[in-house]
C-alpha cells in the first residue's frame, strides 16, 4: 500500500512538472514574440527620431544668424 501511494504521489508530481514545463514553454514563446514586436517598434521609432533630427537640423540652417 505504501509503495503504491508513493508511486501515485510521484506520478502526480511528474504530471504537475510536465504541465508547468509546457506552460513555461508557451510563456517563453509569447515573450519572444512580444520582444520581437517591441524591437521592431523601437527600430521604427529610432528611424523616425533620426529623420526628425535631420529635418530639424536642415531647418535650423535656414534661420538667419542674427537680427540686423
């Protein structure tokens, strides 16, 4: 009886471990997708900042240096 109870307990623990491992794999996959999306957004925003900086610098060169 005791051996059977221990085996049942071990089986339950293994089942829990399998479920937890699967959940962690799914979470990891979702996090990788989220990271890729955020990195793409970051790249786009960085490019927009560079474009805005370039345009602003071009506009600043057109402003006269002083009041005459």
